[in-house]
C-alpha cells in the first residue's frame, strides 16, 4: 500500500521533518507521483519506523467525535468522581 507524506507521518507518529531526513540520508526510500508528491511503501515505512505498527491510522479526533460535549455541570461531577 502506498501512503502520502501526510499519511506516513500520521501512521508513524514521526514529524514530517524526521521523515524527510530519513529520505535524505537514504534510510527511507520513496517514489514521486506526477505532481511531485512523495509516496511511501507501507512495509518499508514500518521497517524504518517500527512504531508504525502500533499507531492507529485514523486521527485521534475521529475517535472522540461521538463523545458528548463537555459542559460546566459535568466539571463538578467529574471532580468529585476523581476524588473518590
């Protein structure tokens, strides 16, 4: 599977600058598409950045989108539960 630069950074948890340095040093290979965007092979990415296997591909915000909104009333309730 081919990943974009943004997806590669999200999947590995590495900063884009870290990924770019890995390209420049020759540790990480990549391809370029017709627009010049970087494309990474998922297997090679996981070899260079082993953490890639542990990070969920979905953004963290998506995991919390169905939670109820925080309200002032629950702040007091949450504080009393935390003290228990």
